[in-house]
């Protein structure tokens, strides 16, 4: 709830290296993700938009988690996170350790309609890193 009330990296970034707009048509969540890359590393990342508590908290946690990561590391964390929120956590695995604070969103897998909220920022991250300007969590 703290990341919903006081989201980290919630701001517009001027002149980002890449960006993407994400939209969840089922509940109306909208996000714009901004990324500055330097030598294939996420030097800075920020987001703006509106959405439910899960969407905002997930975006906030994601920006903190991937800052300083290479694009490949960020893509790997995206896959690990997506698996956790769609299939549930794998207790005792390396994935649990890699997710760190993101593990608080593990319970989302029990609410399939909320998975799209939790993954919207991540789809925007994936899109931005792969040159897509618009993404959807459908």
C-alpha cells in the first residue's frame, strides 16, 4: 500500500532514451514509462499515469527493482515476475530471491482479473526496451 500512496519514481522524464504507453482496457489503468539507458543499463526510469492500487504499486516497485539493471537483466526479471503473478510463487527457488520486494505481489495470481493490473508497467517496460510505443495488458 505504501507504494500506491507514495509511488517511487512517479514523474515525467524529459528526453528519455525510450518510452512506452501502457493501457489496461479492462479497468482503465494508463501508464507512461520513461527510461534513460546508458551503455545498455537502465540509468533512470520513471512513470506517470493513473490506475488502481495494484497497478501503481507494481510500477513503483518495478522502477526501483530494475534501476541499474542491464536490458537483459530487466527482461529476465520481467519473465520471472510475470510467472510469479500468473502461476504463483515458487517457494525456496532462486526466483523468489531475485524478486525481493516484488514478492509482495505474489498473491495477485489468485485474482486473474488483477494480473493485468500488476503486469501493465512490466509490459510497458518490455515494450519500451523493444521499441514499441504502445502496449496493452490484454
